[in-house]
């Protein structure tokens, strides 16, 4: 049996942390190992406990979730997968958190099953959380198309360009393989090549880069 996904909760409201812990600890294969009530505390707790996933409130005292995310990802290798938790979906804070490295975001009003699914998904690093919402955020807050495309756009092969578009649609490796009629290992290799050429950490950052470069236009 594989080890459980280890989770740290960072939120300045104790009731929110308690509710999240109750939901997650009741699930097989998930374990909450720590909590933090401020962004600064979140950085310290994550550095000490080295969890797999962090649920990070985007607005917290001392250090907000954006800066905490940035600090954690800049100083830990391997770094945990960070999901920012927010009250409002269409929030510039959320987009900024995605730009600095958060793997996705989750609404505080999300149902318990959505929470569990999100944690399992980012732990696998296999898809994009809520692709339509990411597209909406890119349309609202992303940079407008630059005068010249960044160099990585020209370095993508035609197949890699197709893979990046499918990643932006939220497809998993298996779904990309089926769509392109290639083996799962080949699809995984194409995804890795896209990340390397765009210079991004994971799917979310690659998709953000695709929108901000003008390679994909949010609609």
C-alpha cells in the first residue's frame, strides 16, 4: 500500500481548518499532518513537515498566501503541491497565486467530495484543476498578448503544441494519449517536454504561460 498523501492546512480561521481536517482525515490515503494560522507560520510548518500538499488560504495576516506560496516553492526541493483556497472564484489574488506557482485553487464553499478530489488530483500531478476557471482568470487578469511571442513558442513541435492545448483543456495524460492515439508513456513524455521548453514547474504554470504569451487565447 502506498503511503498517505500528507497535507498541511493554512488558514487564519480555526473553524475552517477544523472542517477541512475532519473531511480529509476521514478519507483513506489522506492525512493532515499540520496546521498554520498565518502565511509566515505556513512557511515554517511546511519547511519542517515537508507535506505533499498544502491547502493555502489566499488572504492571511503577516504574509498572505501568495507570498507564502512563493517562499515555499523557492526554498524547498522537492516542493509540495499548493492549492490556494479562496472565497471568490474571480479573484486577482488567486491568479497571482497561480502565476507564482500554486497548482490550482479551490473555493471555500466547495463540497467535501470536490475537496477530496482536488487533493488527490494535485498529489498525482495529472491534470489541471478547473480549467474553465483558470481560463476565466487568464482572460480577466492575464497579460495581454505581447508584441513578439516568447522563444519557447517556436521551440515547440507541432505535437507538443497540440499537447499544450489539450493540457489547457484539463485533459489527463491518459486522455491526451487517447486523443492523440499514442501510448501513455509517449503522452507523459510530451507533457514533460512542454514543461521543459516553457520553463514551467507544472501543468498550471504551463497553461498560464500559454495564455500570457498569446499562444492560447482565453475565450
